C-alpha cells in the first residue's frame, strides 16, 4: 500500500497547523496595517501682506484654518503677538472641534502706527504632524 501519508490541516480562523510533523509550511501576510485616521490642519494663506497704508487708514484681510484630514481636528488656541495696530476681528469659543472638511475664517485688521510692523498668529491644534 503506498508509503506514508501526512495530513496537514489549516484552520483559517486560528491560523494553526495540526498534524504536519515532517513538513514545514511558511505563512506570511501581505496585508498592511490600516492607517489610523488623523486630522490635518492647514492655515491659508501662510502670510498676509497689508501693503503700504497711510496713517489712519485701515485694511482688513483674513486667513482660514481648514481640516483636510480624515478625523475631527481640535483647535485649542488661536493667538496673535505683535503691536496693537493689528487686531483680530473674529473670535470663536475655544477649544472647538473642526469636522472633516470644516474650516474657520479669521479676519484681521491693520491700522498702521509706524512703518514695517509685523505680527505673528499662532494656531494650536490636534494635528499630530505638527507636534
């Protein structure tokens, strides 16, 4: 009667081999780990230039905070440092959650008090790439 017989059982749910004493079977997985959805904060434009203004003139412009990621974005803080000639006209009760595809618009006014003035706006959020 013809030789030895080996039975190899593969249980797909458990991925365990039973009864394969004399053979080895290599098992691999090519499946990649699913990426965890994360928020992505984009602030546009990255710079606002109000140009040359005469004393007493006022210019208003805006920037937008967008969530272009795949999870809600927490906005913890939006602050501005600089001379009082720059004024943040928009305000929101923070912290707040910005849904996927959501955006906030902040208006900023500039009334020059001297020449070549600069201010810096800082936005703090939950985008893990910005930590």
